[in-house]
C-alpha cells in the first residue's frame, strides 16, 4: 500500500503543489483552479489527473462542474513520512554525538571534555 | 566544500560533530560503531545484524529492533558511492530513495555531516522530472503543517 511514491511524484511539481495549496482553502472547479495560472484548461486537467491518481484529490462525479476536493489523509501521510524520516535522523545523530564523545574520551584523543 | 551539487529536491539534515572527519566517516560504515547509534531513540541495532560491504554495488544491511516490543525493521541499501572520508551514497532498492552523506572537515576536529535524501521513484528519473524536485520537500513539509493547522475552518 505504498501510495507515498505517487504522492511525492504528484507533489514534485510546483503547479500541482499550488493546486493542492488552493484546495486546502476549499473545493474548487477546474476553471477556478486554472484562473491564477497562465495555463490552458487541458493543461490544468492533466495536473488534476495526476493528483487524482495519487489520491491527493478527488472529484465529484455528479456535480456539473466536478469540483475538486483535497484528500487530507494522503497529504498527511506524506507530511508524516517526512517528519518521521527527520526524527529518525535527528535521534540517530544524537546517539552518534554521544558515541563520538565516549570513544574520544576513552582514547584520550580529546583530553578531558568539560561537559559531564 | 561539496564538489557534487546536492541532488535536487532533497530532504536535508545537517549536524556538526566534535570529532575528526576520518572518525565520523568510519562510524557510518563500521558495524562496531553503527551498533551504537544506527537505531533512533528506543531502537537498537544489534552488532550481529549489521553487515556492511562499503564499496560501490556493495550492500549495507541492518536490522533495527524496537526495545519496547521487539519488532524488527530491516533496512537494506546498495552503495552507489564510497569516497572515504568525504561521501557515501546509497540507494534503497525498495523505495528508490537515494541517501547521500557528505562529510566536511571544519578544522579543529569538527566535522559537518549533511544527509541529502531524494525520493526518486523509477518513472521519475528523467531529467525533466527531476527538475520538478528542485523545490525542497522539506520546506513543503513545513508548509503542509501550516495547511494542516488551518484545517479547522474549512470543511
């Protein structure tokens, strides 16, 4: 169930990120989404298809203008992954820092450290 | 100091260590050192579950064990670059993510380590597609949390 690839692929494009940001404010039609961009409707539609495939947005089937809706769960999953990844490296580096102090103290390479 | 431009679109982590570059570099490729720090908080990496073949094409494999419930997380990556004591790069074949570690000698036994990660799913490896990664995902992550916090009002 690794949809993260698709999410990151979708978010890799600045226009698509802008669309996501716009949809965070509320649902919007293709016309409304196209407005701020100097882009044809088909070009915007193409981006919307990528976003839809990634699960980041959904589009109403019944309404005439098929408004786009941001699916927060997919966005949250991407944000969570980034945060988790950062946490792992931060904690790993905390430990490495301690380890480096320990072994340097043991080998006397650094003499006496002041802390601890 | 980095001769390579960092890969586009990276997640970046930087930390300065009070230790000479050679030593910091060795910590990242020697199981005897890795076992002391490779797992994040609350997670151990037993020495006998780390194997390192530090050369291009070689495998770096580790099993991290959650101290609380014993659950295991296996990481298996392939080295792309091993340039002691300056740079390490590996690819996770499962996700396509490339992790590059750059070691910069700051003098006076201080070393800066920068981790760049690029998530590059296979279909994205064209130059045009990579250009799309040039905006930092990190910054976007911060932005996402702002969006998430504003969530309350809109439906």
